[in-house]
């Protein structure tokens, strides 16, 4: 885990005393809300990541002067692909996802494909300048195989960046009870995903080793705290926390609920009560809850290096 970065120092300016939260409407970014993305977990996660990276869509030091082809894996609603297409109009941007849930009105240099990225890729080798993924940890069964496809299709000198969060509820000042519903629900979720052969509790070391094992060089991992809830004092972090709370609420209502019932066979009334209690914990601004956002990127060596 990198230490002392500008992002981490900026985050750590927040205070820990209880504050009066702004309304959710004020804290949520109007651009995402008016575009209809607030109900989408993938778009909310993209918004949180963008805020935590100080408005940047990526940290990888790609050649911004003339990128030609960019691939977004697990694009979801396509908000990151759309934003990156707007930022780099010279690039052809392709977003790939299993579900055709992307909007029809997109920049002319952006398009979407429905495909399974764990199947053999049909893209030509050395055909992308930049490949990006976000929050795929619980979706991928065979990371080495996927990393091999990514490496093959990147141009020499191109970058791959992956962004992952930890499905956890952390607290530095002991305001979050150890036996609260939120922690219990997340423990169940992690247990259920492991039993299904999915998910890994990502750490900077795991991400670094994943990139290096695939052949990437100049690997960097940046880790920042992500507040959950609008408890921080600083307004930017309050906004991040409000968005993160929506992500967690949607995740608990859908994914955690299904995982506990399907894979762990927990009785429905127990699951429903636990999820309801966890959502109430998320709304409690006396609980100074956070998790980690990891941004890892690496470069495919140029020929002859």
C-alpha cells in the first residue's frame, strides 16, 4: 500500500466528530442524477472513484496526446466509457458487458458490445492502448486467464488499470459496534462468495502480484480510504460518502441478499432482518465507517525492452 500520497493526505484531513449531514439530494452529483445513473450500482461506483481520484478517470500515465483504442471491461451502464470517450475524442472506446444496459445516445467514438470477457477474446493482439476494469473481483472466476487476454491485446507500452474496493466496514475510532448488522451481513456476503468460488478480499499485494504475474512492469498500487455515509466534515468527502452509502445499500438489497439465501441457505426472514438492520447502520452518522479503494496499474513492456 502506498503511503503519504496526495490522495491519502487529502482524505485524512477529515474529522471524526458527529456532523449534521446534508440532504442526499445536495450531496449526490447532479450530472449523474439527471442522467439517470443514481439507481445504478456500477455508475455510482464510477462516480465515487472519480471523486476519490480528484476528478481523474484514471491514474495510469497513458499517452493522453493521441490514444487510439480504449477497452472498458465490465462496463455496466457505460458511464466510465462515455466519460473517457468525451475526454479523448481521438480514441475509439469499446465497453463490454454481459448485459445490454447501456444508453443509446453516446459519443460518436464510443460503442458497446455484449460479451463474456472470461471467454476467449476475438480482439487482435496488440490492439488497445489502454484497458480498464472496475469492481470485477466478485465476477471473475479465473483471473490468470483474463489477465492473459488483457496482456495479449494491449499494445506494447500500453497500460492496464483495475480499480477494486473491499467489501468491508472499517472504523478507526470504535464508533461502529463489532456486532452490528452491517458487519454481520458483510461477513455473510464474503463467506457466500467464497463458497461460490467467486470473490477475493483484495489487498494491494494481491493486485500487484496479479499484474506482475501477467508480465506487466512499472506496477503501481494506490490505496485510499472511502468513507461510507455522510459523516466526514469536509464536503467533498461527505459527497463521496453519500454516494458510497447508496452503493452499499443497493448491494445489500440485491447481491448480499441473494448470496446469503442462495449459497449459504440462510432463512429468508433472518436475511431480511439482517439486511434491514445493516441499511439502518449505514444511515447512522455516528458510525464513522469506511472501506478501501485500490487503484492498480501496470505497463506492457515495449518490444526490445
